[in-house]
């Protein structure tokens, strides 16, 4: 019977009554009414019978053939209306229910929007799959938060200024650019898929955006992502079907530009991808240095291995180097040259390579080795570089040959470089002393750079910006630099630098010691080679000391300097001895001495020695002024040589007293 009553598509009261649900109280609570009616897929054309259903709050009539919804005018309490998939052409062709909040008119035949100012409670409007060409009439819908107009014929976004929209769906239209969204500060979800958009410009001020769908548009450049770089709440970006996906390393590039993304092209962004993208496009200085060291080391291992002049007999005695570092134009090159001139008995300048052209006054081979980029890469592939770096678009590097030229003369190498070079050099086996020269007066530093007339404004800006980089490194990594010297005044800076070097080398103390020796010619040295009140040398002075021999011959094990150095190293490496252990060592040393001079006591005489002598007393009984014969001393040297073999080569070390002899 129901089928007969709706054969012509006319809804009857009987059918409507059978489909109502959700009985609830109304008004004072003494009356009960059904307030939900759902009639999907009933092939309905006429629903005028619903005019008497004035208490409905939710009406669903999707997938019918309805053209007229004027009955809604009689439903003052209606809050939700779903009339999708019908044949409605009249946009809101009914009197506005004052509580109407959600309307779905998708898949209908509407072509023009009209003023909806009366619908003050409207919060969600779905107008997908219609024939709208323009957005209008929504200016006063102050509660509207969700608007969907996908698959229409809209070519321009307009009429949405100052609306509290959080979700906007405009996919499947004819838009070529993003505009009209500048004032939509509450927007969180934006769907612009299936359009003709070529740029993301227009989204940069929507700071609450969390999801953007731009699938199947015409975006072709990765750099377009910079327009949404500052949208820190953006978590989901869809660029599927855009030409930009054909770019090499597209995914890593986008992830690098938008580090806060959680989903890209409907795929989760992993932590590994974020790290890889940063390491590829803007790696931390430590990563750059590690890669540089690895590259240079691999090329070095491919070359024939030789014994270098800077190779020392022990890992505990590194070849001495001094590195001056600081921002561009801080005076590190000039101070390095002056230092090598004044301390010419100890230091020589290590000349680096660079691909930049020489500045006024610079000499090829003295200040830098100026080479082409092609030649620079050739040197890299030959495995000659210890470290390389990029700065200002040019390459810089320090070769092993530059250090060897200095070490061959028995001198310590003094070089200068930027921070990137320092980081790379720290990965090598060299252990230089690093001195930071840093400007503290910004205006004076900028004026100095400008007055030289060598740098462009962009180079000056870069140099000034790197002051904070150096300062942060020094502050965040205590001990990274051995000394920090202000370089606002180069003369004062050099005086401080010279004093630092003298302190390293203990030159002042050595001068005082020589004066004391002249005043007291009867002073005697102990067997260990140090005076009774001698101060222990600093790490750098010990490190430089043996290197400065100009002699090209290997260090003679009979040289007292070698014995002193070996003794000190053993003392540093050995744990603290107890009095009993020291007494035992003394007894064994005495046996060695007696064996060398041919006086070997019998075994029984050792067994029946008096046990009344304690370990401390045996130590005290040793006379510090005891002198052995020349044969005894040579025998000790022979024993030491047997215990501590030395590889042939020059001993260049920060760890033995300075010795300066002429090359034979």
C-alpha cells in the first residue's frame, strides 16, 4: 500500500509517519514529538506533506528527485537539512529557520548563490557538485565554519573575508591562483585540489593552517613551498599529481623546507627523512666536517703510503701546530705572518690553497696558493688535502705538503682558517692549539671591513653575522678553543697573542732559568734531568719542544732530551706507586746498574740481606747527588733503547725541551 501511495513520487502522511524517529520532549516538557525524519532513496518528487511536521529538527531526503523544498519554511526548529543528490535549482528557496545550522545541497542543479544574511546560525554548508561560478551572499554568516564548494565552476575566491571558516574545500574548480584568503585567520583545513594553481603564494599569512590539499594542480617548482615555510602548524601537505614531483630529490627537498610536516603526499614523514633532508641541504657544521674528513681520508688511503717528516715516534707526542681562527677580516692572516717572523726559530707559515682570486697585496705561494676550481678538485682526488671547506662560494684547503714543508725545517706549523676548517682539522690526527680572534666592537669591525675596499656588502654582512657563530661555539663548547683574543685593535691582539705563545713555550721561564744558572754555576741536576725546583712544562711547551730541532737526522736515543721525554711520558701514563712498589723498582734498577758494570752479587747474598730496612728508608737512602760512570750511563741508555725502540725519523714533538741545532 505504501508503494502505491508513493508511486508518483508524492510523499504521503502514512509513509512520513512510518519514517519518523527520535521521540523527545518539547516546550515545557509535557509534550512529546518525533524530531527526526529520514527518507533517502524513495524516488520522491513532492514532499509538501511535510509542511505539517513543524517540530522536525533534522530532515534527510537525499537521493530523490525533489525540486521544491518550500515545506522547510514551516519547520522553525529545523537544525540539520540534507537534500543532497536531488534536482533542486532554487538556492535556499524557503523561509530561513532560525536554528538551521547544517545544510547539504550537494549534487543538485544550483547555479547562483543569494544572500544568506538571515541564516545567522548557519555553521556548515555543503554545495559540492553544483554549477556555481561565484561565491557570494555569505558575508554575514558569522557562524559559518565549514564551507565546501568542490566541483563547481568557480574561477576566483571572493566573498569570504573575515568569515570564521576553519574548513574550506574548493577542489575541482577552475582557479589558477590563490587569492582572497588573506583575512581568513581561522582557516585550518584547505582543499584546492583539481584546479590550475601554479603557486602557493597567498597562503603565507594563514598561520593556523594544518592541512593543505593541492593534488593535481600545476605546481612545478619546489621553491613554491617557501610560501608556507612559516606555517608552523602545517602537518599535512598533498602535492600528488603536480609536475613538481618530477624534480630530483623532490620529497627530501620539501621535507627540508617544511620540517614540521607529519604527512606528505598521504605518506607519513619519518624522522630519518627529516635528518637526511637536513644533512643533504643544510648539514650542521660538524656533519660537513665529518664528510670532508672522510672524503680526504679515502683519497689519502688510495695513494702510496710514506713516512712523513711530521710523523713522530709516539702517539703521545703530536706534531706541533698553531691555528688562528676567526671571522673574515679579523686579522688572522696578518697576525700569523707576524708571529712566524718574530718567532722564526719556532714557527713557519703553512700556506693554504684557495680558488678565489688574490686580494690587493696578496702574494701567490706566500699568502695562499691561488688555483682554479678544476685544479683544486684535482688536488682533492690526489689525496693531498687534510681539510677543505667552502666559504663565500670559494674552496679553501690545507695540504699535507704545506705542513711537511714546515716540518722538514724542524719547525711548528702556523696556519689560519675559518671555523669550518677548524672542525674538519679536529677530525684529523693532528692536535693543534686553536686560538680564536673575535671582534667585540661591531661598528669598528664593520668600518674596518669597509675601509679595506676588498669586500662586497653581502660579504661584509656575512662576516658580521658569523661573529655570533664563533661566540656561540665558544660559549656552548667549553675548551673548543684554547684561547680567545679580542681583535678590535690588531696591535693589542698581537701583543696578547705573543704572550700566549710565550706562555705555551715557557720562553719567559727558560730565560729566568738561564739567568739563574749563570748566577749559580754550581747548581746540579738530578738524575732525571730536572732541577729540584723545576716547574713542569705546559702541554704545548712540551709538545713544541722536540720539534724545533732544525736537524734533519733522527733523534738519537742517547740524547738526554729523549730520556727526559720518555721518563715524563712514562710517569704520566703510570698510576701512582705505593712506597713498597717504589722500593721494589729501586732495587731492580740497582741490579741493572750492577749488571751493566759487571758487578753481579750472588743470589744467596740477596736472599740473606737484612729485612730491617723498610721501603721508605730504602727510598731515602738513595743519594740524589750520586753520579754513575760514563759506562754506566751508556749502559742505561742501551737498556732504555731495548725497552723503548724508536722508529727512524725526526722527533717533532710538543713534549720535549726545545732544541735548536743546524742541519747537518
